C-alpha cells in the first residue's frame, strides 16, 4: 500500500485503530490534529511515557498504542484557512477518514459530496456511534454505551443466580471492531476505485458493528426467539467450555484454568485424562447436545474433579492429549510468554522522547509484504505536529513564508 495516502481526521480509538492498520500495511497516513491539544487520547493518562532521564512526558500510553506509522500535522479546521488546507491535501489523497458528529463535516465544507467533487476517486470513511441515518444519528456514541445498547453487556458477566450482573468487556471492543471493519471496507473501496475510477462513502457505526459482532448469540436469538442470558465464563452452546477452579497454587491462593472442549472426541479424551471415562459413556453427557441439556448435572461433577489437581498438572496432561485448555495470564505473564515473544508481538521503537519505546506489534504477518515495523522503515507514534512542515513542503510544495503565515494565524 505504499502508493496509498490517507488523510486521517479521526481521534480517540475506532478511527485511529483503522488508520493504524492501513499505516502498518504501508499507507502514508497523515494524522490531522488540533493545534496545542491534538488527539484527545494524548492526555488520557497516566501512564505517560517517561523520557530517557525518567521524566514524565505528555505522551499517554493510550495514544501511543493506536498511532504508530503516522505523520502528525496540526491544522485548525474551524478556520476557513484550515478547511482550505484540508481541501488542498484531499487532492493528493486516496482515503479520508473522519469520526466527527453527523453534519459537522458539511458545516466545514469537508463532507463527502464536497470532497468528491475535488477528487472523484476519494474513498471517504465516516465513523460514528449510530451512523449517518436513523433516529439516533445525531447522538454521540461511546464504546461503553454501545456495549450496553448493542446487547454485549447483557451476555457478559456472571449468571444472575450466582450474584452476577451486566459487565462491560475490559477493552473497548466496539471501537476496536469498528476500526477493523472500517479497514476492510476501505480496502474493498480502494479496489473498486482502482477498477472504476470512482470513490465512495463508507458509513461505519459502532452500534451496527456491536450488533454484528454478537455472532452466534445474535443468531441464537433470531433462530430460537429466546433471549440469551449471561453465562459468566461458560459458553452458551458448548459444554464443558468455561473456567474451572483447580487445586490451590503453591502459595495457597486459588487457581484456575480454561477448559475449552469443542467436540465429543475432545470430551472423551478429557474424561480419560481425568480418570473418569464413565462420564464420556454416560448417555446424559455423551454428545454436546446432551451436555448442554444436562449442563446443571455435569458441571458440578467437573468442578469437583478439576479441584483434585494443580493447574500445571492439568495443563501438561491435557495439552499432551490435545484437549484445548489454557492458563489465565495477567499482562506481565502475557508478555513473558515464550510463544508471544517468539511471535514478535512487541516492537522496540526509537522515539523522540525515549530511545527504546516498547509497544505491542501488529499481528498481521504477510510473507511478501511485511507490515512496517522499526526494522522496515516504520515510524513511532508522532509528537503533536511533528511532521507539519514536512507534509506541507513535500505534498503541497509550501514555502517557508507560507508556513510562517499560517502559524501566525493559528491555523497550524
């Protein structure tokens, strides 16, 4: 994607996650930020990045995690001169991404119709909470509220009869999934523009994405008419597929593992490992259909059984028998995991504030066109306005006089 240029007017998470994907894949992403303040997430800390001397900077970890491989240009689009600057840049770009409230871009003369008139091939992606149409279109939509409105919190959390209640997911999954869907949609629209010479408007909504990502639970409801309930760490359609407590750890603390039996063969293997082959031949539990029906009888038996051995013993035996299982790691354990390390899921960047900045790497591994990392010409998350002069000189051919005039007027 080295020949694709993206003008990114998004901020916070859904839009920046999308444009970071495009940047990782090689696109030249120009991140437009407000002068002085920049992307809201620059201030969403602590934690903030510490420089090589241990002094705290203004770069929040939240911002750093969603903005690698981009160039930052400050521009006040509330000013007519700032709007004119954006329109100039659009003529040299393939993609435009924004996540302003519905109608804001038209007020600035930066809506799809206005910009397509300047660049017919432009792929224009709008990301909002509720989309460009419908009774909620003008509402502000945030991940937390969308997880609630879109049904995710109704199926996340412990069962009500066990004292549970609705629970949001630990990361902003509606934002992240919307960014991922937006990435896919943009790539498809670029392919269409290559063939036809025509761009198009992509209307991405967090609520639409949240409804779509209900996946099997959405299908369960539409097929059966029954509203799924919260199941805690158990699976709605598969048994046993949940967290189980095991024997206490060496220090006496409670310990757990995940047992993720996906078919009847794996269940039979589990029963062999557990020394209870009779639980596989029992007609109440022999098939997944029957295990789901008799969940209330089987799970207490397994709970007692799993508590007879320690986690390490279970994991070793189950993995040897190829029964899906896993530990529940905290983040320190995640990044110390040999598999995570072998897969290169941490990159080390030379950042203007800190010479060795560790960040999570892209999971996309392409054999012929690897994503941009520190060793492939990648860029660390930019300082606010770090590339303003570079972009305006290189893309638009601005002179120093023009740059100074715009700075004096507070446009840059």
